[in-house]
C-alpha cells in the first residue's frame, strides 16, 4: 500500500492534467468515460453464487468466460509501466470481513480505493 503523499506525487508526475487544488484535493481527468456502467458487472455462476438474485444488474457469467477475461486483464496490466496495489479488507463487521487486493493503473484509482477499504 503506497502512502497517500506518494500517490499524490506519482499522480501529478505521470498522469496528464492531474494537479493538486487549493484545498489539497487531487484533481484528475478520467477521460471520456466517467463513472461505472452497472451493466458491466458480471458474477461467475457456480454453486457458491446460487443465492444471488439474477437479472439485469447481477448478470451471470460462466467460469470459462471469467478465466478468458481474467487472462485479458492480466495481459492489459502487463503492458503498463506502473501499477498500484492496494490490499485491505471490505466489510465493517470483523466476523464478515473479506480480504481484497485491488490493482490499478492510475494513482488516483489507488487513492479512491484507500477511501473505500480498511487497510
């Protein structure tokens, strides 16, 4: 987990148009696409996910298609000069916490993840 000040420094140095505002916030341009499309979410359909409410938002994906997409994502990550890794936990109640590792190609994505997960 890269320290926040270092993520700021790397973002300003390597991400075009990124700057620190007068209030200390990091301003970063995300390009033409902003936000996340809910229709892009897929969940692997297997015995562990039988209880999910399938429909327009929770869209089934077969395990083989997941493996193909995972390989494509790894290939994409391998083409980048810099990767940012954030490791932590999701879930407030310790009895139900799950360990997560988020790998991103932009420092501001790593900063955002640090605000969402427990480290």
